[in-house]
């Protein structure tokens, strides 16, 4: 539980760090469940699709497969390229789509480099490095996926990586240790760690939404929040605290006040609502805006703001404040930061889970009203949709989603560091 202002001090956690990923060509990385299955080429999966999206600051490669695999990454020059090898039996795609967007990656190609090895070559328009690479197991109608994220780099560092990869390949260092590809691990350890406050929606007398099978939203959000706290703390990059650690009731005001009094650097509220149209499904991330995006968003926001009254508590009227230029600028800056956080989280959720159309949304949720804390509300899914209900109760789906949320939070703070360094 978070400390209140009169209890003194910010919460802290014992934490662990991963370096920037730099996987060499001779070092094959694999999910642990896949190791025993790839004993021969006939066991290797087929590549069924590949696509690349890019901007001037980052790029993402997604390779779809029909089963688990091992992968390796190497940097090459003349011209500058990054090659991604996967153990694969065959290619089931004739020609991949063109690169979406313009930026770091100018074009890409995929081919069977030799029996059992498919190589995807990313031609770079500027030096780049692998920020993170991770494998997602097959789930529901989504195939297994290898996701590789690139970020811009300096020519000097890229040249160093090319030389190191070449030396490692020539030395055939098959037993060298692999860099971690775990979530949220690609940034440096900071002397002062940001405080992330995670708010499991509802609790106590307030069950939140309820699925037809009797599962309550309050239980789902607490389970997700506890696991997300553990994953973030393990990166050694963040202090992480929950607004509630058990089935207790907190008013909306108390949730916001806890984040403000503890000077949180990011507030993440977790929810899983219902809607009268059962076909509506998927995750989304909200920032605050008095003008809701659509009718559904307005219904959800009004519902959240009514929960205090339902539970027998009324949201107190805000004390009038002097609306001067400084406060206005603060609010604008927090909304900008909240939007950047929402974008980063959606960027990491996209390859992992089903998203709603236009997943970055705005609504007037009360818990997003702090004027001095960047705040987002994550709708994990809908308890009125059968597919979402099933996913929300599966441990493997929860693992994927929590890992993606952790990567998104890390990406947001990495972006703040990049902006600060450029100023």
C-alpha cells in the first residue's frame, strides 16, 4: 500500500536490471518451452508472415510463425543492415508487404538462407540498434510471434556492434551468455528511480463489472496489478506501489490523492468493464479529456464516476482554485505526458493482445484528473465479451499482457530520457 503524505516518504522496492539487448548471430535465443521441440529441422515451425513499421525514431519487425522457434540477430555494414535469423522449416509467404511508414528501415526482405534458417534483412536508412527482442507464444487466433524493436543509434556505436558481431561469429562463441529479452529491461538504471503507482480498479464493496460467470472486475484488476508490480520491480528501474494490495475499498479521490501525495511519476489505473454490445472487445488506453471519444467512452466514464455513490460515498466537491497561467501550463504538460505514456503502452500491447479500434482514447474518468501526475487508464478487456472473459482468466494471456504493459511503461520513461538528453 502507498504511504500517505503524513506517513512520510516515498514507497520503494527491491529491484534487478537488464541491459540493452545485443544478440549475436552465433547465439540462438529461444523461449524455454521451445528448446526440447527443435531437435531437428523437421521440428522447426513455418514462417507465415512478416511485416515492418518504421518512423524516424524507431522501427518494429514482427514475424508470425506457426510454432515456437529460436532466433539470433546480427549487425552488418556495407550497406548498414540488421539481420534476424529464425530456425524455420519453410516460408509460407511469397512476398512480404512493403515497409509501413518512413524512417529507420528503408526496406526489408525475407528468404531461406539455408535449410532450417530463415533470414529477415532490414536495410537501414540510418544507424540503429536493437532495443528489445522477444518471443510471444501462440494464443487463441493469434500465431506465435517474434517481435524486434529498433531505435536510432550513432554511426560509431553501430560500427562497434558490427565489429563485435563479426568477431563473435569468427570465434564461434556458441557458449557465450545471451542478453536478456525480458520486458521493460532495455533502459539504464537511474540514480533516482521513477515512482509508478498502479491502481487496481474497484475493490471491497465495489465489485466493478461482473462477468456472466460471476467473475468480478475488482479481482481481475488486483491480480494484474500485483503481477505488473512484480515485473516492474524486477527491472531495478522503478519504485512501484499499489493503491490497494487486497480487497479493500478506496474512493476515487483517495486513489488520486495517493498518487499526488507520493509525487508519482506515472499513475496507471487498471480496469475491465462491460458494455451492452457483447461484440465489443479488446484492450485500450485512456487519457483524460472532457470530451469523450464516443458514446461508449462516455458511458464507461460516467459509470466509473458513479461508483462512489453506489458504494455509499459521494465524491467531494473540488475546492475552487485560482486558474492562473502556471496551473494551465501544468495541466497541458501532464496531458501531453499522459498521451505519450498511452502511446508507448499501446505500442507494446499491439503485437501481444487484441486491441480496440483506435486504442488510444480519451474520456473524463475521475482517476485521470490529477493536474500534476501523468495518468492513464488501461481497459484490459470487456467482461461482456466471451473471448475477453476467457483471456482475462488465462495465466498465459495475463503474462503476455503484463509483460507488454511493463515494456510500454519502460518505453515511456526511455522516451522522456531521450527528450531530456536532446534539450
